[in-house]
C-alpha cells in the first residue's frame, strides 16, 4: 500500500493528470497479473494545512521560497 497526500496548491486538471501518470507508472507491473488496484489521493485545502502550528505562506511567495530553502517552516508576515 502506498499513500500520497497533496496539500496546498490546487491546479486545474491536476487530479486527472496525476491519476493518469500514476496509472501509467504502475500498470506495467500489475495489469494482467490478477491484481486489483485502487488509487486515492487526498487533496486537502490549504486552509487546513499547518506545519509546526504555522500556516503556510502564499504560493510562490518569498516566504514560501524561504521555507523551501530552509527545509522547515518559519514564521512569516503577509505583505
């Protein structure tokens, strides 16, 4: 069993593109071998996301780049 959770950024067509990619990736290993498979991706609203109690900065903001560069959440101020 594998679990994937996607939080934060919601993009048009992402669910279909991602599901198609996962199916294409795993299908050669399981299709035609008698296995059943199911894919479920949890796409949580950004409003519910917290890291160490801190809400994430806006997408593609300077604060978000700092989170990525530092590899950890940090306090940030809305500009």
